C-alpha cells in the first residue's frame, strides 16, 4: 500500500482522489459505517471561493484581498497568512476538478445569508458531494473500508509506519490524517470548557451539529506522540441552534437564522449582545459562544411579523403568540423583566431605511447593548420565539502544518505523514469563522496532502528499490 488515508469526509476524499490520480495505490479508513460516512462534510452546503469575475454559479467578484481581509477580521489575526492565502488561491481553481469527480453546483438560495457572491453551493448538499467523491474513488480503485476507526499509529522518528484498527496493523508508505476535530467527544469538551462561576458545566448543554465519529482519538494520540499542535483547545465553532435539536447530526436544519431581525434575550429576559453587529454569515458563529455564556446555556430569539419571509425558516415552527407578554409566558420567561427589555429596546430604535442586504442605518440610541443595524421595534403581531442552545460545529485545536501539509514534530516536518481538514484548520482559522471556509481549507489541504503523500510514497518506494 502506498498511501493510507484516515478519515472519510471531504478532506480525506480529496486526499485519496489526488493520491490515486498521482499514481499511488490508496486505502481509505472511515470510522463510520457506510450509511453514516462523510463526517461533518456530509452536512455542508457550500464552499467559499475567490474569483475575479462572475463565474457559473458565483455573481460579481470576490478577490483574494477581500477574502483575506474577511479571514483576518473574523480570526482577529489568529491566522497564518501564507497558509490562508494558499487556501484562498486554491479555492479559485478547484471547482473544475470537483466537477470532474461528480460534484455539481447550484446558485445560492435567497435568505439572510448573502452568499451568492462568495459561496458556491453543492447541488444536493454535502451528502451529494461525499457520495460523488466515494463513487469516483471506488471507480479509480481506492480501497474503502467502513467501520474502521484507527486508534493509534506506529511512528518512528516522525515517520509513519503503520495504523492500528483494534489489533489489525495496516502499513503504508505514507499516510494522510483527515479524521476531523474532537467535537463529538463530550468528555473532552467538558474538560476544555470546565465549570463556570455558576457551578454549571456548560458543555453538558451543547449539541453536536454533525457526526458522532469525530472523537479526536488520533489528535490526542498525536499530541502524546509529540506532534506540534496549533489552536486553542477551548475554541470551537459554535452556532446558536434550535434548543430542540438532537445530540448529534442535527445538521443545518436546526439553525435559527432570524437573530439579526429581532432581539435575543437570556433566561432572565435580558438582551446581552448586539444582534445587528454584522452580516449573519460573518457573525452567526459567535452566537453559540454567547449563548454558552448565559445562565443555563439557553437564550431566546424573538421576532415579529415584519421578519417573516426574510430568513430561512427553521424546520419546526417557533412558539407563537399575539402579544409579547403572552409570548414571554409561553417561553417560560419572567414577563415583567422581558417586557422591560422589549419596551426599552423598542423605544431606543431609530429606524432609517431598513435594508437587510446592507449594513443599514436602523440602529438603537442610548441602549446597552446597542443594536447597530436592522433595529426596528418588535411590535407587529404575531410574535415568534425560538429557544436557542449552543451547537458545536467543529473544534479548532489541530496539528501544526505548513505549505506541504506535513505533520511536524519539534518543528521538523515528517517525510510521510500529512494532515488535512479540520485536523489542521486551526492553522488558518485560529478562531471565528466565515461561512464556507471549512470546505475551502479541507479541499485545498486535502488535495495538497494527497499529492504530497503520493510523492512521499514514490520516493520511499524508489529508495527501497535502490537499497
Ligand atoms: C451542520 C454543519 C454544516 C456545515 N456547513 C458547512 C458549509 O456549508 N461550508 C463549509 O465550508 N463548512 C461547513 N461545515 C464545516 C465542515 O463540515 C468542515 O469544515 C469540513 O467538513 C471538515 O472536513 P473534514 O474532512 O476535515 O472532516 P469531516 O468531514 O468531519 O470528516 C472526518 C472523518 O473522519 C472520520 N474519523 C474520525 N475519527 C476517525 C478515526 N479514528 N479513524 C478513522 N476515521 C475517523 C469520521 O468518521 C469522518 O468521516 C459544516 C459543519 C457542520 C457540522
């Protein structure tokens, strides 16, 4: 075996396909059974793409510099510029390759996401994307094994020797790690988040938006083996989702996208953050953390009839009432406290020209926290409320890498062990998020890791032959 790819999501599949195309024999080990294959990638919808002019499903232009500035802003500078730019440039020319492997694109839907310019949507979503890649990989002769969770590696001086699935030892000349983050590991989340000043263990109230199989087993193993790491273990991409979501695999349909159109209050009926700070794609990922900091890790998004039709409706209807006090009661909130918040907010709104597609001039005055855009009184019945809880998308802790996607040990890059996707996304995304960049990183580094691993395998084959 030339190349062993560990993982079964987008990054792993990109690596397997590229390694195979480069002439290597490839085996892919997916922890999940076939019907749950594809990891978090199966839940995705789009890829953020740089482009200098309108391109098939993408409108207008999204130049490198603007993409870079967006990344810089959301990460607060916690990003490696060289790797970020590499990702950005790779996003401009990967779609033809993706199409060759059966991925189809479609224009974005309308709604609050403002993504038609920046993000290419997968026809049929991420599930169709991973299915297409699996089909293509099978056709090209990649060996695929399901229910094959790798629990440890055999390494020798930073070189990959073998992977273990239980007692089975699988050797290869090179290996790509693409086994996701540790977001599905509730014990580890508990350890990372700890206990708060109220004595709560916040992570006990988190849902995991994606797969249950990203347990971080190999991340932990590699850390213990001395691999260089990057990223804050307490940082995770977290979205405020429908509090009725299941523990795993709720996916995007549990998202509540109306935050910027109304107000959000905590269990005590108080607002706690500017709901109109920025466009939703740039800000939705901070709301999980904001809700995680509230008592009981719960909050309530409240809108009025004016918001209807302006956001992607959640799968399940919210709690509806004809008056605000009735809504508060139905949501189980203290009615006087809630009404005080809503009355203060409504009185503070300075409505200008409402336009949800730009950072408009509707704002509050003399209100803390302010609502800086899209502030309109919540006053037109019927009123809807959605209970929110934090939904973890992925964790940021990963393995440090460089332009060749090699795993490094004490600053020395391995010759035959590579990493891609969430397992290294922290190199580009130290914190924060901008929609679609997870797939840009996984596609860019999955493809690099595939080529590099094939080359490493060929080299080692050549040196073995010469020896
Ligand atoms: C609901 C949701 C929606 C999202 N939407 C988007 C979007 O629209 N655009 C975007 O860019 N990003 C999105 N993301 C983020 C995106 O999913 C990730 O950035 C990306 O899929 C990561 O790809 P990956 O291949 O690294 O990980 P994954 O796709 O999670 O794959 C990891 C794989 O490793 C396997 N695995 C884990 N441990 C082991 C082991 N020990 N041995 C063998 N296999 C193992 C898992 O079973 C899985 O197949 C979304 C995430 C979620 C949860």
